[in-house]
């Protein structure tokens, strides 16, 4: 199967379907400190690493993997909004969403020492949507619409809910597909919105913590006694979680597990494990956004879910190897496919 995927690569036409994200984009400022300051205290950062965060990483990956990428969220007016716009322009990502002139984009301050991270967030224009935020959005046939869990927890949730109602509950009647990343903070998502999200039957892409949180929120039974730890029945526990959750959602489901790859289930099918690639512990952020963006790009280019997941596994592994200040940096499609091709060659 993989060999066919690689041999057919050159026959694909120039991608026309887009990856459109309804997620939020903000600025991350990571500061490395020796000790966390106590209340009223003082500390000096050894280094500071500003970066564009949120759904930017998904769109960056989609663009680098060869698909037109578009941001439908809100961008503010000010120093942080300017930084977001510059980053989008540099990556060839089109902003098709609203602009706010009365508010700047927000930022997240991340204090990190050897053991912990502490977060301070200021929410800005990206979170100040309403029910009309995505009313002008018109996905075209073949497009992939990405929704981030962060957009389900604040004022932007009204716009997401309105979009979901327009999308309808039959995925076979939609000319486009929806890929949704949930959140570990599902307690902040209303029952009404969560129900609407499940009814739309998107393609769910979760890490294993998000999958367990979603299962618990939906009352899905799974083996909680079998700890999901490498070497402790990991494969069996992941497969069982993917089967139980996917069956309840009645929708495609991917459960990501870092270098172990993903567990994938499509409605009516069996759970399959798609192996990942070894990675070095040189990153401070997850490569989940890169995986999701690469996966969306491959779907937009016509690959099947299993093949899209294989390519995304390779892209996420390389993103960790290419990390910048601990932030995974997605490669281009050719490099990801080369990693797959080398892995597929028989050993001498």
C-alpha cells in the first residue's frame, strides 16, 4: 500500500482544495527560568522565545505539506495582531476571517523551569467572536475545515455552533470534511455545543489524553485500570479506547500517541495501528498541531485516511527533529515522503 502511495505521488495534480482553520491564533512568549517566582517575587529569564501559537501551527504544516491554507479566525489590531499577520504572510497563509480594529490579538506567557510550566494568558480579538464570525465562510468541494477545541470555550463558540448547524448532521451530504481537535478542558465546553459537535460527525483527531477526557465526558466505557503506559499493555489499551470512543462517536477517529504513531478507526471498520517513527526528546511542545495540519493537507490532496496518517506521522517526527527552541517545525512534503520511502526499504 505504501509503495503504491509513493509511486502515485507524481501523478497527483496541483492541489486546489484548501485547509481552512476556524481556530484561534495568538502569540506565545516562552521564558526559561531557574525558579518560578512566588507571589510578589522576582526572577530573571535565562532566555525568551516568542512564537506564533494556536492554530497557526496547523496551517503552517498544511501549507508546507503543499495545500493552500486559510485562516478564518479573528485577528486584532496592534503589536500582536501585526506579528500574526506577518507570520501568516511569510508562510503564504491567507487570512479570510474578520479583523477587529478595537482590540489586539492576545498572548500567552509561559514560564518554564526544569520541572514545570506556568501559564498566564490574556485573551484578545481571537476569542471575541459571535454567532456571525463564520457566516461568510463558504467551503468548496474537497476542502478540509479544521476546528480547534480552543474555539469551543469562549465567545467564538457561538460562531462555531452556527457553522456546525449550517454543516448539517450528515457528513455524506457535505462537499467538504471537518477535522476537529478537542481539548483537555472539555469541562469548559457546554453540553449543548458538545452535543452539536458530536452530531455533526467530524473526523476527530485527539492525543490519548484528549481521547480519554472525551470518553469520560461522553460516558464511554473503557478500561481505566489498564494504564496507558508504554510497556504496560499500551497497544491493547489504545486499541480498546479507540474502538469504544469511535463506536460511540459514529465518526472517523484518530488517537495520536507520539512516536508510537496513531490508532485509527473509521465507522464500521476495525481499529488499525499505524506505526510512527522514533523521535529525540529535544522538544518542549507537542507535535500534535503539525500532525493535524499534515493530515488535513493530505486529505485535501485526495489521500485516504490511513495514508494521510502515515504521512502525518513522518511529518510530525521530522518536525521534532527540526525543532526551533523546542517548538516542532514541520518539514515539506518531499522530506516527509522520503522518510516513509526509506522506512519502507527492506533491510540489507
